[in-house]
C-alpha cells in the first residue's frame, strides 16, 4: 500500500521511483505500484508530476497500462541494480548499455524549455513512451547533478537516499520505520542475552 507521506524521501525523484517497493526488508518482491491505480496514485502524490501527467495516464486503456507497468518495473529494478553495484564499490565502472542508450533516446525526444529562471527538458505527453523517457531524463539529471558519494542504501531495507548529514549521517531511509525496527531488534537481542 502506498504511504504518500513517507514515499518521497530519496532526495531526488529518480530515487523515489526506485523506492516504490515495500520497505520491510532486503527483498524487493512487493511493489507499491503493482497495479495501474497504485501507479496513478503515486504519480498524483509525487511532487515531480502534475495534474496533466495524471490525466494523460488515466486515459490509457488496460492493455497499454499493463504493458507500461511491466516496463516500469523492469526499469526500476535495472536502476536499483545499477546503483547497488555503485554502492558496492564494484570495479565495473560502466553504465549498462541499455540504460545509456535509453537516456540518449529520451534526450533526443525532449525539448529544452525555459520555465521561470531555469531551463528544463520537457517531453510531449502525446508520444507513447513519454513516461518511460521522463524517468530516463530524471536519471540523467541525477547522474549529472548529484554527488553520488552521498548515495546510501537503508541498512534495513532496499530504499536509496541521498545522505545530506555530516559524517556518517543517516543509516536508515526513515527513522520512524526502519530505524525503529532496527533499534527494537537490537533491544530484543540484548534482552535475550541478559536473560540467559
């Protein structure tokens, strides 16, 4: 189930997208966007998307929606694996070819528009692949603008976030969920040892 209050804690929209899985443990089996209505709710709650985006998506027929949902899940997991590889200090320094070519394709279909005092890539929502390309543009923005040394994975679940604290900083995606669970487990283990 989507918890909109706590779903957008990654520090960047692409991390929030990658985090659309339940935060209970280190598996990624349960998706928060497992069906079309859940995706629409997530899009509607996201500070990145607007009412027009949701309206366009709400008009998709069931076959188109299901195909898009499968593709989004595949992309989400490929991005998670890419960042997990980065966090593991792997010697593999290459972005997977499919991800690189998808970023290039998204850029080739975007128009650069001025909004207030900044320029921003914008996609035509009448094109079939606009949502997929939106996530690849977000990925491109993340890779170019963020300090990847601040990227962290929660010590308890698989959620990714940017650590803005000094020193070690955050260890959990959210203190009120994973942090409390970890502390509770630690306390129980200590109590068990004391009781022996």
